[in-house]
């Protein structure tokens, strides 16, 4: 008799962001005509930049003619795009080979699927609060999870695991707190991984939002990180590809584990992808090539600057109104502290009902997220400014 994977029952039936949408929809139904301002989900709002649009249009035109039509692409992704990614890292002082680059349909699925190349008995360290996919994917896989507390006391940057961990998930700039890890903090994790034969999974999806030149944008800026770390990246937030779907994962040839020599994990991930994935859209990959071109970089950096100006408006506006906020300086998220005595969901309801603004309760990211709200800087400037004014005018900070 067939049986289900029992670990699915250990994951919340209600995905946090769906709960946010449901509550917002219920409010709208009870209050027709009231404008709702959405600062919740990290979904980009500005149009794709011109160079990307042109490249994708050209790709569609190629598919419309027999002479230029293409079907399946290379297993690891478009060869030119993989080389462009390696070159992109090179401009940042990181030397990688194109064979270490694997193009995918986004960072989120790679964050969930990458653990498939490791033993199910692996102990996984994840910070709390945390982007849910790290926690839920490993829970479904039946792996034991240990948590690294990221609190106001430690600047929302986790300390090293308090017990042995085989796999360590890190995200900097961080979702949801907006915190960034210094070179010294990352070096400590690399040293731990090397000493304990652990592997770091480094989610760098928000690296283009870093404004401090002293903050690493890639874990490979840390000496010897190629021996112990996998990096996952995305075009979603850097180039507005949230719906287009495109990202990449770096599995260095130098990466090794206790029972796998250098190069083996690169081969395993290649095998996994070629077995279970047919590659990202040809059209999306042409857009990715354009995004990494000199003109594409100029245009996408300007768009990132737009969102970071939104973050400044939120951070400074809420601070002026008396609220305690964190993040928003090298990340598109502001971590808003709830007024004393209010839970995350209670404050969510107040912001929605009184200010007509949708945010994300911090408790959905883990126990240490309770008492905070994630506020997203993704939105049209006029909506961002209106939302901040409404919160300041209709809610008390204490």
C-alpha cells in the first residue's frame, strides 16, 4: 500500500504569504472602494529595462522562424550566459569557470533542490528568522534542523551553530531582516565549515542592493570559500525577473565533502539538473544575457537604485514617526519593530485596518520574527510615500 511522505504534515498548511493575501482580500470585501497599499510580498513592480525587453523580443522572433528556431538548450544553461555569469563575478574579483555555473529558473527552487545532492541524514543549520523555503524544504526532506538565532541583540546576524551542522544556510543581504554580513562574520562561517567539513549554501539574491563597499556581495570573496560553499543567485530582484524566472547556482570544482572529492558535487548537481530539469526558458536566458551586458547593468542598477530610494523613504519616514526600524540600507526590506504588547499578526491587522497598508508579519519567518514586521520597498514611489504617510498618521509607535 502506498504511503505519503509524512514530513509534509510537519509543514504549515497555510503558506504565510497566502494568509497575508487572504486577510487583505477579506478586508477589501468588507470595505469596497478603499485603496490598499501593498508593502508585503517581495515582488518587483517596475517594468523590465529596455535592453532586456529588446533581447527577449528578438528571442521570440527567432522562435518564430524555422531557420532560427531552438528547442532544448544546454543542460547547464546557455553557454554564453554561463560565461557571462563567470565574467560578471570576475569583475567583482572572483575567479570562476563557466563549468561551475548552472542556470536555473530561479533561486527559490535551487534553494530547495540543492540539498538533494547531500545525505538525508545531514544536520541543517538555518537562522531564525528565516526565508521559509530553507526551513520547509528541509523539513519535507526529513532532515534535522538546528536554528541559529538572529536577534536585535546580535544585529540580526546569526552566531555560529551551537552544535555540529553539516549544511549551513546563509542569506545576505537577509530576507526578511535586511541585515548584511561583514567580511569578518562570513570568514567565521567559512572557517567553521572548513574545520567541520560542512557546506554553506549562500543565498546572494539581494547582492545588488548592497551599498557599503566593505560588505561582500559574494561568499567567494572570502578566502577558501570555494572549498566549502555553494552560492545561489537570481535575476528576480536585480533585474525584475520575478515572473520571468531566471537564476543560477555556483557549485565550485574545488568543493569537497568528507566522502566526496573535489569535483564530485559539481557532477552530482549536473546529474540532478539534467535528470529532473530541462533548463530555463530560452527567452528568459536571452533576457539574462542582456541584463548582464554593460547597458543592461547600467539600466538594472538604476532600477535597483529606485527601489533603494523607496527603502530610504520607508526607513526615514517610519523612524521620524517614532517607530524602531532595522535594515533598508543595503537591502530592499525594512524590519519594523511592533509597538510593545502587540504580536506580529495583531500589528498586521492594525496597519491594514487603520492605515490600509499590507505588510508581512515577522512571526511567519520563525519564532525570533515574532514582534516584528517585514516591510517591502518594492512598489511604485507614489504608493510607497502614501503608505508611509498613512502609517505615520494613523498608528502609534508606542
